[in-house]
């Protein structure tokens, strides 16, 4: 099952700030960041889509059902988040994109995952 089929949503890294945030994540590795006290699962795909797949616990459970993740891998995910505490959710908001703010390009009103 792919990330999209599991319920993850692809968020293009189409601004400099988003590209920088994507590059804080280990490429092609499932990890997470906390938002409002809840984990958001993230998968940076800088080559194939130039995007970050984002999913909630439900999407993660669906993905895990077809891609078993062992305890050691989950521990690595937790360790990785502690290496890069500078994650900034605001760059994924449409207001962070000047073209969207100026009405030159449509964008989401906020980040959906």
C-alpha cells in the first residue's frame, strides 16, 4: 500500500521555506513531528515528488498494516525527532506562500493530513 492509499497527503515543497523544512527530515524515511499534542507522520520524498507526505495516526495504522514496522524502527523515528527540533509547521500553511496570499495561485486554507 502506498502512502496515498493509506491516507497520507502529499504536500509539495514548492517554496524555499518548505524545501528547507523537507530537508530537515531524513529522505525516504518515515518519521514524525508533533502538532497540537498529536503526532503527524511525515515522509520526505525529495526526488520522486519533491514533497512531504503527511498523515495522522489512522493513516499510519493503515500503512503499518501492509508495511510492518518493528520496535527498533519506531525508536529510530523518536530519536530522529530529537535531532531536529526546529520543525516549523507555519511554512506548510498557505499564508507562508506569497503567491497564494496574493491570489496568484490557489492554496489550502491550512495544512490537511
